[in-house]
């Protein structure tokens, strides 16, 4: 077995752990929590006591105030104030009495369910930052699945009832889990351990090997061509090949090329990109949260991570902290093309605007750009992926897809790992389970109870028709 990794130094993809001047941070905080017991057991087997149990703390920033997330009734009342709270309740009652008939977009659907005021506070700005699409252009169908099972009653119940009573009616939403696990040295520690075990078993993990071409023929092994930093080409023969390459890129690498319809379907698959501005700040208690969702439209940052709070070992010393400011963007736009110096200045300024640290306390920093962090899901994405998948299965059955970008499915890390396990078992001939059936419930504002269907495709933000 040979693993080809494009990065010259690190394994793990978006789940790698980057080190800068002794501080560690990952590309978006990776909570280790899964409803799949096999995945939980695998994490334990790989890291044992190195897998920490962390009490979750996260908040929402809105109008220069911080709100506990998940919502707490008294905290929300104090934060919003009696007048705004009354407006929210009045708006909610109005939406129940006079709903928009047959809502066509996310704004209308969420406003019907929670009222216009709560929609603007807790849904609109953050959703638009993440996806780069106005909520008036996101489909109501996506909202119905994204916020599946969550109602005003559910919010109030989880805000008011004692924790021991919240689960009596069923399983807690995934985002309401109050503990999670995390590797002591970040998520990359797990993939470093996997790499060591793969190499220890006599297999190869080759870094700095960017795949440039995938050659195929009926009934023949696959030949993969990769290129290193010096521009040298390497050839790798494979009876079976497993791809986590972005699906659009994979289709463009195939030789002979697929039919025009497949190439066109792949060309129209889009991606949302992402960058982390990691700032080294004086102090070891900047804020208590693991992460903060920034709903305020006055700043561009979408989410903040405090990596010392994820694990004390992520910090280089006892006097400074690495904070990750996350900006959602498209490759080639103003944020993506800004210089590192400009982004570090922006991050320091917005950190001060959020009241978290004065700019003079920022002593260093670095920028990490992550292309294709999130597959983008327009109206036609499911049909395009289905067309590509059917062609691959018929014409290159020994080429297998797994992972978020490999399948163009917005999987969480546990789901991505499960697709890889299923693919490996199919290749070994010990299982015929379909990796495309792995459930991909949403990361926030949605949960799945026992008996809910196992969706073949995650409902995703679509521009309304």
C-alpha cells in the first residue's frame, strides 16, 4: 500500500495540526464526538490516554454581547434585554399567526419557525459569512433539513430544564453535547499515529506527492502519476486506488478523459475556501470558550478558536495563547488574495473590536489558507455527483471515493473516517456496504433521533429556484 500526500510536511488534510513558534493550532476546531461506537473505539485504540475529555464551552457574539451557546434562557434575556426579548416573542407570535405561505427561501422559512427577530440575531449573519450567499437566496428546502427537529419548544426546553431532564424525550442535538474528546497535541496527533502504524506495517506514506494524472483502462490496474516539489514525476501502479482528492480535480486528472457531460458536471462543482489568522497573544486567559461564533456583521471574522482551551499542550508556554480567527472566503477574492501582513493586521484589529484583546497584546502571528474547505452545494450538485459517481462505478470500478472532498459530501470527520473504513472493507471483499449511505447530520442547528432516515445526501444550501 502506498499513500500519496500533497503536503510536504504534514498529514491529516484539513484535520492536520500546524505548529508555529511552539504553538499548535488546527484548521477549524475538530471536536472528537461521534454517535458511531466503532469510530469512538478507533480513536481510543490509536491515542489511548492522549485523547483528552474536554468540557465544552462556546458562545455567540452579537451586538457587542456574548450569548451562551447552546442558548440559556436567563443569559439570553439579560443579553438581549427586556425590550428586545419582548420584540422576539412578539415577532415569534406574529410568525405563528401570520406565516409566509409556502416559504421559498431560508429567511422566510426560519422566520416562520422562530420569528423574524430571532432569525436576524441567530441565523442570518453567520450563515451568510459561512456560505457567501445571501439568506434570501438559500432554499427553504435546505433550511428545513438544516434545522431539522429543532423548534422553539426544543430551544426553550434545553435552555430551562435541568441537564439531567433534557434527554428524557430523546437524543440530545449533537451541538448540545457538553463534553467531547480532543487529542492532547491536536487532531494531527491522531494522523501522525496512523502514519507511524502504516509505515510500521511495511507500507509507504510519501509526502510532497501531488497527484497530477490518473490513467485507467478496462480491466487493468490504475496508474497514478504524482509530482514532487522539484518537478519530478513519479509513477505508481495500483490494483485499487482510493481518492480523497476534490472530486472536480479528480475528474480533470483522468486519462483518457471522461465524456463531455461528466467533465461539465465536475466543472460545475464548487467549493468554499477558508483561512485561519493565527495570532499569538499575551496572556493565558484571553477568553474561556473553546470557540465563539461571530454573528456580528460589523466584523469579517466568522469564528474564533482558543487552542489553549482545547488542550493546554497546544500552547508554547504559560504566558501566551494562540487564537485562531477563521475567515470564510472564495479562492481569488479579496480576503484570499490579501497579504499575510494585511490579514494579521485585520485579525488584530477585529480581535480588539470584539473586546477580546488590545492590538498591542498581539505579538506575532501567521496565516494558513485552506482551499476547498467546504464543498458548495447549488441546486444541481446532487444530480452532478450522482452522474459522476455512476460513470466512475461503471467505467473505473477499481477507483474508490471517500472523505468530504473525495465524495463532495459535507461529512464531519467521523463520517469521513467511516466512509474510508467501508471502502477498505469493500476492497478486501469482507463487506458490500455502500459508503454513500453513511449519515451526515448537520454540524449545528440539527439533530437526528432514533428512527430518522439515513440520508444518502446531506441537505445543503441551495440558491432558491
